C-alpha cells in the first residue's frame, strides 16, 4: 500500500487490519464470531438492496424428490441418506450476479439450491453449477459481488471492474476459466450439473467422521450455448431457462440428476497435498472417486412464483443430525450470512412461509416479530421446570472435532500443492478439446475488449492467463493487442 492511500476502516471509523482475511483459529481453523469487521461487512452487505436478493436475484424452481439408492450408513447417520429413503424437495435455479430483469442466458454461474423436507427438519444444500468459486474467504465476498454489479457513478455494468478484481485475486482463476468457457452459458438448467461446492462433515452412528462433497450430475447430458448463441437466445427470450424448465415439467418430461458424493477419511485432510477446504479447488476424482448414491427428480411446477420461488429461502446452516460444517471459510461465512439476509429481505418469520416451513413440528423459544402467526405459548424461556422443549445433545454426537491455533488473519496454511493456477491449467491441458479452447479464448477476448476495460487492466488479463498456461495467455495477448506487464 502506498502512503497516498487511506487505511480501510469499519463504518465506525476504526482502522481494520485486513480486507482479505477473516479471523480464524489457526490458518485452517473455523472463523470467529468476535471478528466484528467480518460480521459488520457481511451484515451490511446482506441489507444493501430491497426487495430482491443481493445475489441470485433471478431464478426459477420446481418441486420433486430425492431417492437414495445406495447404503451410505458407514459414512453418515443422517436419515435423509438412508437407502430407500424418498424425501420431498424444492430446487431453485438462478443466475448469480444478474438482477431480476437479466436474460437467463447471460454469462454467469448458476445457483443450484436444494431444500430437502426431512423428518428431522429442513436440510439445505446451497450450491452452484460449478464445484468451485471465485474466492476462498468471505471477507472478499461483498467486494467480489460489487465488482460484478453496477458502478456507483453511472449505474452501468463495467467489465473493467470484473477483470480488475479477478486479476488482483489469483485464486479466482479456476472459476473464471469455467465461467469464460461454454460452461458459463448453459443451454438450460436441465442440462447442467449442480454441486454443493463446499466440503461438509458426515458422521455415522459409531461417531466416525468423514469429509464429503456433493455432485448432482444431470441425466439429460451437458449442453451449452456458445457465447453467440446465448446472446441470441437471451435477446429473443430473456426468460429462456425459466420457460424451458416449466414447459418440460408441464409436459411430463421430468428432469433428473444422479447424486454423487466424494468421501475423504477425516484424517486425510490434515496432510492432504492441498487444503481440502479451499472452495477454489476440487478434489481430484482419482484420489476420491465419486460414488452414486441416489436420484433427484423434478416433477411439479410451483403454482405461485412469488410465494414459492421468490420467497424460498435457503441456508447452508440448515444441517440435520449426521451432517456438519467444515472449516471451509466461505462456508463458515455463509452459515451466518444466508439466514441473516432472509430475516432482512423476507422478515424474521420467513421460516413460517409454506415453501420454507419444515414438515416436522417446530418446538422453539423464538417468539413474536413481524408477520408471526404461529406463536409458541408458555413457557417462553429455557431452561424451565415446566413442559417446554429441551435439547438433546446426543443428536450431534460425532460432530465434534478438535481445533487449535493462534487467532490470525491469513490465507490458509500452505500445503505441498497449493497453487491458484494449477487446476485451471489442468482444465486447459487435460479436459478441454480444441474447440473448447478456441471458445474460451474468444470469450475472454470479447469480454476484456469492452471499451471500458483499460489498457493496464488488459495487460494484467494477459499475465493472469499466462499464469494459467503460456499458450492461453499468448493467444489472449494477440486477441487483445497487448503484451502484458
């Protein structure tokens, strides 16, 4: 930082030590509630816009079921994952950065949020159509979204802001590679995968613990638009994806996804070759092969878009017994931020709305608030000596694990293969066909050639992609007409 730049402060004017790193117990440990700057930053971010969602504003959804076909009781005691179990669900698809009026086909990640109505309460798996994300620390999330939204002065979208943020955040390379490929413009929600993205904890009846990742693989097959096709489809029908899903289900063409899990033994995480809780990285399938465990089917359209899609509220903190959180810093931030934004956007009693209400009985000491219609009677506090509900600590037996470390603000502890560009490089070298590479280069060049993108930013764009792969960077260099810095 140069002397001419002011020090960041909280909204109370207090200087802050980091714009990038949250406070954690050790470099890889969970985040701390005492990190008041993170809490202020996320809480303020959650309240920025009324009434549409700050992110994932435009979307559609449908009801269906999840049927578990394989026995995974050796990994988790969660009843929702018992073999033969059929659980009703609601799934909401969305764009991430676009507003309510955006074209469905715009280049953007897609939200893939599943609400499972289990007998043990709602279990929400809140992910995207990509297994990774742009950043690994929630301290940067409001800044990331601001860079993808509109400028403060002219209220226009600005590609320079996007590339400025991405190139100054090298951990974004894996996600931006996917975004700029044809996977950034899926043909329909039915023809894309969904991912829980984060790492989660599973624990079984014997209190053995495992780390897991969720993959919902489309049974319709992957199908994408090219950039040109996506623009044409969006111009003709901005609601292309909403219409496609609704019409398919109305006609009885019910889309399905195969649910897979990757399972890592709990002890493997400590000395794995890179941080397994880093949201910018996948677990290689050769290390932890995906296991088919069930099928998700969408079979019923909503009857009222506002009541059921717009007011649907998903939160990663909805975890049933047998499932827990991991030290993934982005997940830790979302555990707070998602329910907090729902309380602001919809109201304190958003969980009483039919689309959000659990199927089992609620026994809570939470009371009153706007729009409350099912208020608990006496007693109104715990502990009490009357007939009020009491917690059962045994429900979570097995979830606990030990963490140690100094309170720090830093990136995660370095592992042998912690590299921001390596997995993006593998996509270019090992996954993409020549046509995919051509489209990736063309999409990058077109996006970074917008008139508002500055020459100095373009030079960083070239260096960014050269860090992924020299050939890729050289082709972007020729397309942009700059050599790099």
